[in-house]
């Protein structure tokens, strides 16, 4: 006994130094663990959704896909500077908005990795024993005594539970008792992860459309072809792998003069061969090889003009046929003359053409010439009075061109999201427990239930289930 009470020798144990700093390598696991927990936290999810929601509201308030000139016509220069700095005019393609979407995707992936194994383990766990004392503490629990022996009560309880929930499973119980467990909707616990996956699919489709899609405009002159699309948000063009030809263009007007309907007869050409022909209207686009053409606008361009030049000093006149943006020799002056621009309505003065004359090594000389006012004193170019005798115009159709390879993926994700949300909110995992023990007289029964959603409808259903089990009393009395 004395030896047991002896103090053990502990002098060889080095005491712990509280102030000794931990090594950086020891900090790494805890730092990673903390970051991992935060990446999968619900707080981060809600915060990101809140910021993205504000961003979407801002993107709705500010016009998207417009240039600096259009912004300055609507906002002050200071506000425009902020809009351009934060890219609020092209919000959904801005780096900060895409970074938030990427962080939210990582958050959903980490959240799924953290919680999915626990959900699987929970659903794979099978209860084998029932404790009647725990059942009596459930919020939905009823205890009563019914007439009839244990075998008859078990048969009746099995039938009632099977009709209400599904086939019951027998659990271990003492010899003078029995225990049943029936459940439905176990699979509904997985639907929250279906929602996670669907959101990731939508993000992936949106990213795919942002990287490999485009949106712009192209003008096709009636009777001519074009395959170049000018992008809205970038100062560059996309060359389509096929040609678009406008065979005919027609526009109808209301009595007020406002356009009523545009119609363009388009043909798709590949290797010079027509592969598709159809008419498009507003809200009735044409799609070919993933590229969609919408009827957006129309207008007229100048092809050629017959122009008369009169020398103010000599009084000699000569007429020239000028093609649009095609320089030609300007008589015997040693200069070139070119028709460089055209306006349907020049500052309220009607049609006007811009003509310049130039010579290598000299500054070009030019002016706007009013077509409908031939004797206007400003119709002069390089000492010549200019008069437009005839115009040859052609109509063009303005097409909005869009390609989005991720649209099918986004639609698939959206459908999957609806299925997941509807299933998550309108279905439930339900468990019905039945424990019974022979007593004198009759049989003591405990009914209990659990559900992922405590609804008034399920409480009424549970009450009805209890009444059906207790109905064995009435049956026994009639038989007696």
C-alpha cells in the first residue's frame, strides 16, 4: 500500500513552456481548416447572394452594352467616370462580378463536400432498437391502450401504417412487445444538393456564353451580302463563317408616320451556295448554326451621286458621277474628290452629302452639301460651288446578331433548379414509429412521428393515424 502511495518520479519530464511560440508548419493545418470552414459557411453564401443581388439591381438601373457617348447623354461626367471605372455599363462581363460568381461557385462546392458525406451517413444509418421513453418525448407522440392481444394489434398496426406511409420494418423488441418503423421520402434530403448542382450548371452556362458568345450589329444592304458583326461592348468585329444576303426589305408605317413592321428576306450562303432562305420580322428571328439574327433597325445608304461643280472664278461647270467612298480624279486640277459621308437629315435641313477634295502633301478640303437646298451659299468645296443633281440610294436592314453557346446549359440548370426547389419545399422525409407491449388488460401502444417539415397537414395526418390504430377498440367491443 505504501508503494502505491509513493509519489512517482517525474523529474525527467520537461515542463511545458507557455510562452514558446508554435512553429509556422503547425499553424498551416489550422489555417487551412479555418479557411475551409469559412468557404463552406452559410454566412458567406448569404453575403455573396446579397452583393450579387445589389449588383443585378444596379445592372438593371444602368443601361448595358452602351458606349461612353450614350452614357454622357444621360449622366453627368463624374457619374460616367464611376460607371466606366466599375464597368456598370457592362456589369455582367465585369471582372468583379464574375469573381463574385466564381467565389459563390467555390462556396457551393465546398459546402456540398462538407455536408454531403454527413447526409449520406445519416440516411445509411438504420435504427434497430426503439426506446419507448424517448418516443414519448417526441412532439408528435400518443400513448394509449387498445383491446386485443399483441398479435392482433401488430397485424392491425402494420396494415394502418402501410396504408399511410409504406411497408413497415420490424425492429428488435422484447418477447412481450413489438416495434415498427415506416418511413417515406428519404431521398428528399438529397434535393438540396440538386439545387447546389443546378446553380453551378447555370453559372457554367453563363460563363461559357460570356467567353465564347458575342452580341453585336450588322447592316446588310438590299441585294448585297455581309458577314462582319460589330460587337457592342468591344471595338472589334467578328467574322461569321458564312455570308448573309438581304434579298428584299420592306417597312410599313402607321398613319402617324411611325414604323409599323419591318421585314427582311434573308439568305444564308456557304461557299457561294444558298443553304437557307426565310423572312424575319421583329420578335421572329432566324437562327443558323447557333447564331441568331433579330430584326432591329433599318435605314438608307448612298451608293452614287451625280454632282455638278461650278468654278466661281471662271464660271465653268462640269458634272461627275461619284460612288460612295471611292476617290476619283477631280477634273484636271491634279486633285482627288471623294464622297465620304451621307445624312438623311442634316441638322433639320434634309439630306446632305459630305464631299472632300485632297492632294498628297496637302490638307483635305471639304464640306457638307445640302441636297434639298441647291443654292445654299455654304455649298462650296475648294472654290467650287457644288450642287447635287441626283442621288442613288439603297435600303439596308439592321440585324442584331447574337451567339450564346451556354443557353442550353443554362436552361437545363434552370429546369433542374425548379425541380430541386419544388421537391425541397413541398416534399418531406417522414418517419412513423410504433411500439406496443402486452399489458393487462389489452395492449399499450405508443405512436410517434418525425418529419423534416412540421406542417399542420402532417399533424392532422398523424391524428388520423392514431384514430385508425385506436379503432381496433371499437372492433373488439363489437366482436365481444
